[in-house]
C-alpha cells in the first residue's frame, strides 16, 4: 500500500534530520532510552518535511501546471526523490552499516519499557478506532467528536477527492484558509494513496499521540531518572485532575442516587463554563487529532533546548547573583549551537499550519527557558526563524491577518479577579497548577526553571485572545497541563521512596490527580458507543455526483450542514455549519444573511443577482429545509435555474446556476 510506503519514507527521512538534532550518546547520558526519543523525533521531522514537500509540489502542479490531479505527480516526484536520496545515503554508508547491529543493540529499550509502549500503542489504537471507523460501508463518528470531525473530514476529502489548490476552507468556500490544515492534508493524501479514510486519519493520529507520549515519558525520566515517573506522567495527562468528580459525587451522595447516576450518565461532568464539552479531558486529543502532532514537535524543541537550560542552571552563584548573570554575562548570551537553533526554528515554524496554538505555546515555554539559560542568542535565532516560516505560510494561505490579538482578561472564569482565576484553575485542574507553587520549594534550580516556563502558555490564555472564540484558549492551558504532569509524576515517585505514611499520601495524591479523568474516560466510552454515533455512507450517489461534477472553483449553496454525504464529497460549501467557520475567523453573519435571501426570496431576479454576486454555481435544496430558521422556497429556485441532480429518494435536488 502506497500510504504505508509514504509513512516509512517519512520515518527514514526523519531519522536523517533528527540525527542533526540529537545524539544517541547524549540521550543515554541523561538516563533515557535513546530509541523512544529518536523514533518520535524521526516520525515528527520526517512527516513534517515530506508532507510539506508533497503539498508544495501539488500546489505548483495545480496552479502553474494546470493539473487536475496534482497529488499524483506530487507524490510521484517527492516519494521517488526521497527514495533515491535515502538509497544514495545507504550506499555511501554501506561500510558503516556493518556496525548497525551494535548501534541498534545500544539503542534497544529494556523489556519493561517495550511492554509499556506496546500496551500504550494498543490502547491508543483501540480508542482512536472506537470513535472513528468504517463498518459495512458507513463511516461512524462518536457523539463527543463528530463536531470537530465534520470540518476535518471535509478538508481531507477536498484533497483526496478534489483539487483544493490554492487551498480553501470547505465549510466556507471561495475564501482563504485561516485554520491549520496540514494534518488533514496528510490524512487526505494517505487516502489518495489508497488507505481507507479511517485508516488514513487514525494511523497518523495514533502515531502522533504515541510519539508525543514517548517524548513526555522521556522528559519525565530525564528529570527524575525513573521509569515510573514516565509512566505516571502519561497517566496524569490521559486522566486529568479536577474537582468535578468530587463535587458531582457529593451532590449525588446527598441525593442518594450516586451509583445509579454514575452508571447511567453519558455526559461530561463539570461546573465551569463549557466544561460539559469535554474541554479539559482526553476527549480533546480524540477530536483535535492535530494537537498531538504539534505537541510532538514542541516536545522535541524542549528536549533539545533543555541542554541550554542545564548549562544556565549549573552555575554555582547564589540565586540573585545567578539571575543577574543570566542577563549581564557574556556566557548568558553568546551562541552555543546556532545551526541547531536554525534547524529547530525551521521545524517549529513549519508546524504553524499543523497546529498554530502548539507553536505559540512552544515559543512561550522556550521564552521561559531562555530567561534562565545560557546561549540566549540561539533562542533569538530560533524565535526569528519560527516567526519567519510562520509568516511565509500566512502570506501563502491567508488574506489579511492570521490572528486578531486582543486583551481578554480571565478566560472563561466568571470572576475575573486574581482570586477568581485561581479558584477557576482549581476547579478545572485540581492542584496541578496551583500546587506547583508548593512543589517549587522542593525542586532543584533547573526543575524550578522548567516548571515556571511550562506555566507560561496557561498564563497567556488568561490575558490574550487571538480568535473570535475565546474557548480555543483552552489549548494553551492543556499544553501547560501536559508538561506539568512531569513534575507531579516526580512528586508521587518521591513519596514512594519514603516510609509508608508518605506512600499512602502518594496513592491519595495519584488518585486525586486522576479520578475525574477516569470518570471522563468512562463518559467518552458511553458517548461514543454504538448508540451514540453519527453515520455517513461512503458509497453515496450524491457524494459521487458531486465529486464527478463539481470542480475546485465551484461554490455550492446548501443548508447549514455539519457532516453528511455532501461534506464528505470535499466540495466547497458557501457556508456549512456556521460555528466552524466563525470560530476560525470568517464573517459568517454576512453569508448567513445572503444565504437566507437566496433561499427565501420570492423574486427570481433578486435570486439571480445575489447568486451571481456571491459566485454560487450550484444550489442544493432538501425537502423540509429551513435556513437561519426561515422557511425556504424551492419554487423560485426551480423557476430560475435548471434541475441538474435529484437523489434516488427524491429528497435532495441540485440546481445549476451556470447551465
């Protein structure tokens, strides 16, 4: 299968890139198994660069070469070039390959780690397919995730079935693309290369999350020297902390129906704004698959620059003098490895349209690292290169500004005061954020510097909004949370090294950090079971007709669809479900008004003029439809334009405006 060949080529190519960032020997010196760090770095680097190469080649073939199937030529050129390059390197190193067995033996993990990561891979694979899979020709998406999958699958199909170059946002066609989409492009390309859509989307999602867990595990082991710390860090990330379960349990104990409610409830629990969406639990990594890939690249950058932080923190001056010297000394500023900073800046910058929030969060954490590190000019180089590559992509894809930053104090906390924000943080995360202040007193200098730096994205979320929907700031808090699990894992491990009273406290601490997340996970299973899924037929006559007849410049006026046979065709909708486009920064109010006018007007000339002005090429009418809660009139549409398609059941009709 060509999709598998693509991923193997990416992994091999990524190993060459990762080799310029990481040293097997240095990783071993940190007490960490090199295989996990090198494998995850190879996957992230290789997928990032190979996918960008395919995208750019396809864009050039479509825009300048006039190709209607640009992915064919792009994959042929890029995959062939990658294979030839790797074969050439293999030939050049044929003598060194004789010692490959010894090198592999040096990298091999202990059997306990192998067992842990194999079980982890199995668990991730199971849950990814549980919420998104094909069965009997129907694509099923669970209730807790299908809302995000609607624009994502539409974007995937716009590449695998259509020619979405220059790239548009399928739920708001005819415009630029403001939302990071490269993860969806990768999935769409894998489907184009022969993978079923569930395998295409799930395979890269599984590998991305698995590799990020490898990096998180390795970071925890680097800090604390224990496998148990790595395992706990992963567990604490999957099963979040918070007060929701304790409050929920107390209320239902009082009502006398706790067991009954726990067994029957299939909704996320929580008492803060939108917590019932699953904003803070593992569901985020199921419905926003691209976040894990962004976190993987950020974790790689943090791993690399921990060396700079270690250099800054090993000086023996007292704290105030040490802080002063981190600003004023020559050693604090002179470059250490500018070539590494350049390469890492490029990788981080190329991730901007994979997950922009992860890139911003990564830069914020690295800004914290820089304050305590030697080699600050390397951080400047990394930041400038990251911003440069991000800006290049923005100019390619976005008309106008990518983000609209504004001061927005307090995030979703009802009480915007310092005390209110602290109380809000305690509600959503338990002691994870506030308790770090206590942990700082028990940490060494480098640990404190890293922990403070990990707080920066969460702090950012409470002061700035970059999009019309402030809810998206939850990602910054989630990213801080993910990396802070390293220190809570270390705290629990330290307790288990002491006498039994501390071990009991360690068990209590571990339970308090996970019980809300464990119950959230139970809800995920309930809310995505066979009776809580949205199904879409993959072999639909409507999908096939749209695929065959609509081209990349066509714009289809439809009801405000979320995920169905129309969106699965990957065609450009005038406006799908408004929330998707609105939260990405599009002017949905204007199109809602114009769409309602076209569907409800009694004047054929008004319909014609509006459709022409809005560049509508097809109008879809569905029996019994309303638009913006207004009754629609098919008679005017049918009088004005010819019928070009009718579904087998007669429920859907499409009219062509340019026939």
